[in-house]
């Protein structure tokens, strides 16, 4: 069983709350156990808790959820780009899968609402698949034939 942590941004909570509910439902459907749900103020703040969660033995992978809505300036691009880059950095440093379930940048509120279920489900699915495949890869031994880790 894969043990997941979920980090969800409170900013645009009308959207991210629905994303959290869909993510929890999909994790249950996939047979994953959600061990932690951590709320942070916004997407830019997500990386602040990732290292703490990645260090926990009862976390195999982490799902990040958020919505960065387009405004009158390019602030949404800055927030989403820098958060995504740091999320990837922490995933590589920690050697634990961290799935990006962040809508935006450039999304309107209507577009974000249309993508709630898709982004939440895809993030959970990616985290579960990567955790399982990393486990299989760690345990795999080459015996002279090509191994497919799926």
C-alpha cells in the first residue's frame, strides 16, 4: 500500500477544497492511504512543508494541490513557475515522488473550476504510480533480460 501526504493551498480555497475532496476519493479508489493532509496559505508556500513530509517514514509520495488564477499582472506566472521548480527540486533531493496538482498559471477561475477533478486525480495517480515503480525498481535485479518496471 502506498502512503500519501497531501499538501493543499488555501488560496482560492473554493477550488482547492474541491480538489482535496477529489484527491482523497481517488486515493481511496486506488488503495492508497492518506497519512497527512497539510494546508498552506498558497501555492508559493507549498515547498515549505515538503521536506518535512518527505522525511517521514509513513510517507511514500506527496501530492500537491493548488490553483493559481490569472490576474491583471504576471504574478500568477511567477508564483506557479517558482513553486513548480522548487517542488521538483525537493522531489529529486528527497528521492520521493512529489506530484504537481497545481492548476495554472494562466487559468481563469472558470477554467480552474473545470479542471478540479482532472488535476486532483492525475496528481494522485502520478504519485501512486511513481511510488510503486520506485519500490519495484529498488527491488529489481538484472538477470540478463530487459526488465520493464511498470
